[in-house]
C-alpha cells in the first residue's frame, strides 16, 4: 500500500518541522510521500521545507507557488502530482492530528466499499462565533444546493486513487473543494474527530475571508439565488397590480384625492434597492463565468523539489 499526504502550507514556518516529525512518527510502517505545497508564503516556510527535504529526501516533495493562490489551489496541485493508492489532505498547523490518518487507512482497508473518508469536526473545540457562522453556512448551502453537504465535514480527508483522478479532471478555476469532493460522488464515510489548537501562527481564514469563501461556495454550487429575481419580481408585480386596481376604484368611483409624495418615495427606494440587489447577484455569476472563460491556470509553480521539473 502506498500513501501520498498533501499538506497545503501558507506562512506556516512555525509548524513545518513539527508536522513533518509527527507525520514521520505516525506513518513509519507505511510507504508514504509527503507532498508539501507552499502556497506563496511570505515567511520562511519554503526555507523550512527545503531543510526537511534535505534531511528526508526519500519522503518529502515540495511544490512552491509563485504567489498565494489559496488552499484549494494547493490541494489541486498536490492531487495533480499524486498517484498513490491512497491520498490524504491534512493542514500544516497540527489542528488535525496525524494519528487519524492511520484510523482512516484501517477503516477503508476493512470497508473497501468506501472511496473517500471525510473527517467531521463537531465544532465543540471551536470558538463560539466561528461555530455559529459555520452552522448557518451549511444550513443555507444545503437549502440552495443540489449537493448535500455534511455540516462540519473538513478538508481533512482520505481518497482512493479513482476519486483523486476524478477531482484532477475538473478544471474549474473557482475551486470550492468541499463542493467538488461532494460533486464527484463516490461512497463517502464520515468519521468524527476532535480538532486541536493551532500549534503556531494564526488562522488564515479570518471572518472576512471566511465570509467570501462561503459566498463563493454558494455561487459555485447553486444557481438558485438567480431565481430569486424572478420570484421577487413576480410578488412585487402582483402587489402593484392589486394596488393599481384599488387606486383606480378609489379615484373613479369615490372621487378621492390620492396622497402622494411620501408613499411614492418609499416605493421607489424599495424597488431601487431590490433591483440593485438582484443585479448584484447576477453580477456574481457573470464574474464567475468571466473568470472561468479566461481559462487562466489555477496556480503557477515557482519551484518543484523532489520531482522532475516537467511533472507539472
Ligand atoms: N492555507 C493555504 N493557503 C491559504 C490559506 C491557508 O495553503 O491561502 C493552508 C494553511 O497553511 C493550513 C490550511 O490551509 O495548512 C488551513 O488554514 P488555516 O489553519 O489558516 O484555516 P482554519 O484551520 O483556521 O480554518
Ligand atoms: Mg487551521
């Protein structure tokens, strides 16, 4: 059995040594390769990766991006060079204990009907606000998307080779990995785990980034928000129609004066707001199509260590 472990790393110079040490300890009885993907780090991550490569050339491989392309691009790059029977994706920050890799491997060997194992975090160890937002995100996403997402399912996963091949074939530029993992299908087993504290440094997914990531996920995996325009438009037209009839009756039959300015302002502002909102939603989809149409690569590599240069 051969295992590839993909470790996306962005400004993780305080974690590289420990994650390498812990993975080495845990995987000692397995044939494995550690594929570190330096996602355009601006600290000493790449230097640290070169150090561990020089100490452990048998197991360590490094891909380094020309700039920060995001975790999903890093996972994609790692998968593009992976060709082992099993592939695992794990964070570099020790929040996901490498010991679970063995549990995943044991489980999938015993249950060959599964093709993918996703580690699910029950959020118990996460901060209240983050936990709350993640819950809401999954509620909205599941309501809008045809794919079903398990709340708390992380990117900490094990894949069989056929799943990796299917994922690499998807050439999308907006790579919302969790969505793609669900989209390709296959049998997924959800295994629960406890998330640990970050060993060093701080999370790259601050509130704003997390929010924009969540919106990207919704736009990538659902077109339902576009239908919103039709629904809102129909409801407002109906209300307007009823109101017109009422006004006509009042003026023609009862000869009443129609009081104007304030109510007209309210309606104009409300409709203007709704129109801009709907335009914004349409804009999000057009922007995504535009990015896909340009067909730029998902990432650009600067250095490849431990592989032949033409691997990518
Ligand atoms: N990461 C990455 N590129 C980025 C942001 C994050 O490769 O642009 C990596 C990061 O180095 C870590 C993993 O993705 O190994 C998860 O990031 P982080 O721990 O910041 O996220 P959180 O655990 O807080 O969701
Ligand atoms: Mg983390």
